[in-house]
C-alpha cells in the first residue's frame, strides 16, 4: 500500500467495494484468483467476469478474489519495490492461490496476461511452471482460438463458465486434497467436455500454419459447453458497486444469449449460439432487486440485438414502472435498424435519453447483402426518423471498411448514406445548437475464426488507410464527428485472432520489449511488435492478409463451437453470390448445427 | 398550486483511511448511490437527466487524506422521520465511510464560512518538516500534535493493518486551522508553498469544522 500515493488512480488497487466478497482464507477448500488483463474500470464493466466472481464465491468452500492488470506506473512501483501483484480482497499474491483464471475477451490484452503472471510470482510459460501449482486457466471469447496463448495457459475453458464451474471446481479441489500431481490433474481435466489442455495435443505445420492434431488420447475435437436454459442458469443476487467509475457503470441485465441475425462478419453472433432468452418477469424482478442493492442510475439490456427479445414490450413496461419514479434510465447497447421501432425508442427515451447507436455496417445494399445485414437504405432512414421522432438527440452510426468483396463504390456509399441521414436530421431539426448530432465510427474489418468469413484475407493496412483517406474526403466533418480505428491495431488484432501456436514466441518477445496495454492508443507501439515478429522470424501478414483454403485445417479447427463448418461454408458461398439468410426469428431454421428453442417456433 | 414540502438534510460522515484513495467525484457518485439504496423519498432535479438533488457542503478533500467531519447535503420530497432517515443512512453508507450524524440542514448553512481544523501527519524521515511548519508565521498558528490528539484520530483507522501502517510510517505532526472563505487553500499548500508535496510525505486529517456563525 505504500506505493499507492505515487500512482495514478490509486483507487483501482484498494478493493473494499460494496458487495465485494470476503470469504475466509483458511477454511477454503479451493482458492481462485480471477484475473482480468485490463485496468480495473474495464474489468469491472465485464458482466461475465462479475458473474463468475460471485458464482464461484457462492460455491461451497470456494474462495475467489479479483486481480486486474496494473497500469504501467503501478507495474513499475510493484516491480521496483519487490512487491507481488495482489488480489483486491485479501491482498495476496497470485502464487498463493490454487487456481489463477484469466478472462480473455480481447486479443490486445495478451501481453498483460504475461505481466500479471510474472508480477504475481509465476513463470509465464506453462512448461516452465511444470508441476507446480497454481493451475493457470483461461476462458472468454478469445478462447475460441486459444493457440496464440497456449504456451502460457495450462487449461482453456471453451464455452460459458456457468456450465463448468461446479464440475471443474470439484475435480480440482479433489485433486488438491488428494495431493494429485499436476500432470495427472491436467490429464483428467483434458477428458472433460469443454476443457482444452494444449500440452495434451500434437501440432503439425501445414500450408504455412501450425494446426493441432489428436495425440491419440481421444480428446479431439474440443466441444464447447454452454448453459441450455437461461432461466435455470444461476444468477448472482448482487454485484460489486465500484468506487472508481467503471466504463459501464450500470446494472447489466442479460436479456438473452445467442444471436438470431446471422451477420456473417460477427464472431460473437456465431460462437454464443444458440438463442436462449430469459423470461421478462424474472428480469424485472432481478432489476428491482439489483437496484436496491446497488443504487445505479442506469439499467442496460445486454444482448446482441435487444429488440429481438420476444417479450420486449412486457419487459420495458415492467422496468419503466420501477425506473420512472426513481429516475433510472434504461438503455440498449446497440440495435439492429430493422428491428428498432418508434414504440421501443419512445419507451427507452422516456426516463433519460442518451444517444442512440445504430449499425448499418456497410454503405451499399450490395455489400450489406454480402455480410447478411438485411436492411435497406429506406429502413435506415426510417429508423433515424423514428429515433428523432421519439426525441433522441444524438445518433451514432457504426460502419466497417475492408469487408470481403468491398470496392471504392461501397466506401463512397457510406458517405452518400450519411449525407441522406444528415438531411433527415435537418428535416426533423434535431441538430442541437451545440455539438454534432451524428457520430460516425468506422472500424476495420477483421475476419475472425468460426465465422463464414474466417477463410477470407484481411484487407492490408495500405488499402485500409487509402479507404480511410478517401472516406474522410467525402464526409463533412464540420457536421459529422468521424472516428476511425487505428489500422495497425486492427492488423495486429487480425494476426492474433487468426494466429497459431507459433505466436507465443512473438507475444513473449513483444512483452519483453515493453508492450503493455496494446489496445490503448497511447501505449501501443507497432514498432516493438514489428521487432518481436522479426526476432521470432515470423511474417505477420501471412496470418492476417492471406486467405485460407476452405477445406483445409485451420489453427482453430480443433475447437468446435457447435456451429458446423458446413453451415459456415454455405454462408460463405451465399455471401459471394450476394444472397441473404433470414433471421432465425423470421425465417425457417437455418440449420447452423445448434438446435435451439426457436427451431420449432 | 401544490405546496412545496421539500426538505434539505445534512449528513456528517467519516472518510476513513481505506477511503483516502477515492477521488471527490468517486465519493459523490458513491453517496448518490447510497441515497438511492436507502429507499428514502429523494428529490430529483427536474432537468433532462434527473439526478438526486445533493451538494457537498465541506470543501472537497484531496486524494490521500482523511476526515471525520465531511458534510453532504441532500433533499427529500418532504420532511421525514429523522430516526428512520438515520437508520436508513447507517445501514446503507458504504464502507469505508462512517456515519456520524444526520439532521435538518440549518438555514443558510451552505453559504456559511467555517474554520477547518487539520491534524497533519508527517512521514518518518521527514521530521524536519514538523519543525519547519511549527516555525511558520500563519494565521491561527501551528501547534504540535499531542499524544491524545494522535490517539483520538486513530479511532478512524479501524482496520488493524491500517493502524499498524500509521505507526510504521507516521510518528507525529501538528494541528492547523484554516478559514474556508474564498481564499481557501489546502493546508500543505499554505504551510509548504515552495514545494509540491504529495501524500507520500504527509497526509492531513480533517478533525472538525467550526462554523463562523456559531463561534
């Protein structure tokens, strides 16, 4: 604690928040340190991380404590004073725990994992830790291609944590009590559905990439585990209320999991299938209870596209009945345009209207059909009219550049569509006297694993820069706020998300060269990464900018999310033909491979 | 025309050792959430983004310092039973803050100037600063902290580790009073104007607030 007066935002490192768990250290049969490789404010906004923390602490005899990546000043202070990275509950080092678990939700946090392991008193590489505890586990969205991090992690959890917790904890706790050597425990864990232990598999190099092979143990492939019925899934009765403001500082209500829209670029839309909704009555009850425990002034309806929720009207009515008198706002992170109605917009804005976010993603109908974003220009303009009619003052639009088959005409289409949207805003006189009513956020498309575009090459940095420059020249930035994502960060994200086991060397080298918090513009050093790739003798463009053979093995082929390769390839082919696939809610079952509650609708 | 029944209250609370690393904005957010949790009939502002009508009545405390006389004003839609309000606040005030008292906000109190009494603790190794401060010619004067005064401040540090840390790092200091009028400055800035001194060298503890109107 002596170092805290010298660091920025010391409140990140002190814990003691309302609703933080304080289990007895001595009486616990299993002690877990749950790590988030980002700063406190980001980690505390992650619903999955908070869910796991409270659910683990709810298990009999289990103690779970939180650790976040220390910002660079705190890292220097800890290292310089010989202090270990500690948990926020008991202030103990990671090395004192039985299990150290990481939540991997963004590829650009990989170097922070190494920082946390090292500062926590552990070796970075799994092989160097050998037979010694703790067991290092990782899960989260990035685990659907675990290979780049497989040198550092003992066990990957493929799927949703709630589906594993009890089983996994029981096996590990029993092994600890019986004094089972770590290699034997790893073997046992590798045999459990949804757990991937990299050291139990062989690898081979083929077509320029390292792919994972069955080592004759019958563990191939690794199938994802997930919660089948959301209403039966355990939900914590309370969440921590941070003192330091979290990025998403609000009650997060998970309305449903899995997406029905089938956008072909979206990894989350594929890997979190099937669609599973929670009942409106339970959500309203949960919201009231969490408000009483937390006192937040905002409730966010967390899902991929909240308007797809079958009981949305009932849910909003129930929430607003409680929210309105308490001046609590109700928000949705993002909505598909074709499903956003004036009624929903008006209800959401009634308490406290914040900005509305819509995601057309592409500027022309042709390209929207390629990515299966089944919306027309008119629907987009109507949604803007509805939003303004309902009283929304600020609108944010998401677009992507670098999508498969994209031409400069498609990029020009973004500017043209934005021009028409501005006309609607002017017609409706929504532009305020101050500030800009429209924000345009343009990101660079990264073809992610387990999507129909996984075989596509990512656009080169040069091409993306050219498109950004072209688009900037077409947008009236006096009236529209225009944000572009950094192409070098996107490129590295592409390399890491599509990478194989060879990248462990690069990640370690980059970390040794000082790479930290690579998702932060002020911290990101592309030069250091180039140096690391050079030292490892790896050409990064071969991962990001080269397409893959649809029938060949991919670095992530051993991980099965449940969506079949056949479905992904069919969608890939339809995209090249400009054919769309209807939403699971509106059309017939698309046969993605995961039977769901909508199949017999 | 409906009758205006709104009533303002004043909560006095301790900001303990463990709370010294939260910013003033963090503290305000935490207090507003506390009000929402109490279930009291809080009065909300009537603007585009309604929020509880609150005000921080003491001078904002810098990061790294402690207090046992912070005052936070809030408004209810109508006058309530003070016993019930006290029970609700005691139950919901978030650790590591400590409830001291609650009462109706005296009329004119928000504009009332006061005198804040600070106990200033100096880190071991910087003892010369105590001498330096004691020799300063400042209004009200500077007095060395007595053993009793140090012990009386120590009740704030309920946490065993914190009390031990206090003993380990701080071995004394001085008392200093400051008027909170328009010329208010932090005690370290008045006593050591020539140097930027952070909480790694000293921390100050607000002991009490004396109102000019009642002096």
